[in-house]
């Protein structure tokens, strides 16, 4: 797997998590711990994408 394809896959996962966060936030009575976990995963992906873009 090339770095470019790995970055593309990470971006796809990041987008998917963005959608999941939006859906969770729109649901009444959504679990704030679950939302926080999704946001942390999303941030980790963003940081990894940034690191790979600097290589």
C-alpha cells in the first residue's frame, strides 16, 4: 500500500466518523461518552493524516 492510498483510506474513515458523530449528536438521548469516543478516533485519524502528509 502506498502512502497516498493509505492517506486516502484514512480520509475515508475520517469522513465516515464525521457522519457517525453528526448522526449521534442529532439523536435524542445520545450517549455523550460514545460521541466523545468517536471524536477522539476522528482526531487521531486527522493527526495521522497530517503526519503522513509531511513525509
